[in-house]
C-alpha cells in the first residue's frame, strides 16, 4: 500500500496501516482507521525516538522509518538466545 501523507483527522485504510505499524512497535493505540489523539501522540513519540521532526504527520520519511523499524524488530525476535 503506497501512502503519501496521513495526518490528524484522516480516516481510512492508510491510517489503519500506520496504526498497525505503530502497534507492532509497542505503542498503545487502537487500530481503527481513525487518526485521533492516541495515534498522533504515538506517532510523535516514534518520530522523536528516530530523530525525525515530531510533527505528528506520517509522510514518506516517517513511513520509511516505521517500515525499517519493523524489519529491525522482526530480526531481533528471530535471534536465538544462547544459554550460559
């Protein structure tokens, strides 16, 4: 799904995709397709964490960072723990 820009007040499958990506990273929000207060707060926190402008708008840089964070997270989960 190609997402151009998603912001506060938007609704639809693009918003749900952003919410899903944030949720997979552990942010506390409901994937309902409505860009409300919890979504903007979660998105701003993520943007701050990865050193992007914390504007609460999911543009191409933010979406790219969200997708890259998913890849890092899934690799970390697959790393076996070796007992001592």
